[in-house]
């Protein structure tokens, strides 16, 4: 996970959107951080603080909310909460599942003025 490039592209998206809406300043940003996104919270916070300097996001309150992971079993179609390390399906026991939630870092919402 490359937190710096991830945060830099998220900030760019917010700046672009804030300009369209006519916001001069972004006051708070809430990011959803997937439980299994591999993003390190401290690194994310560091990147947010540093990369927002000199942008309309400088001084904004950054809130990082953990998104619980959810998997879909490719065999029986059960949706379940994965447990490390094998992510096996609790119903059929197969270890063949895909993440439906909890692998991404995305912007939940932001506020500006
Ligand atoms: Zn299953």
C-alpha cells in the first residue's frame, strides 16, 4: 500500500470537487479505511497532514473510519465477516471468497465553506 500516492490522489479529487462547488476551504474530511486495505493509519494521518499543506484542505479535521470487511463465498454465495488468515467460509468451509467490502480506502464525505 502506497499511502502517500493514495492520499495525494484523494486530496486532488477533493480539491477539484471543492473548486467546482465554490468552497474556499475544506473543513473536514471523513475517509473510510478498509479493515484489510493494508493502509497504515499513522502513515495515512501523516500523509494527510503533510500533503494538505498549502491547499484548501490545510487545517481540516481528518476523520479515519475503519470499514469492517465483508467477503462473499464463491461456492455457496454466503456473505460473511472474514477471519484471518484463511478467510474460509463459515458455512461450506471453502477458502474461495472475494472481498465485497474492506479492501479500499475512499472518501466517505467532506465538508467545505
Ligand atoms: Zn461457502
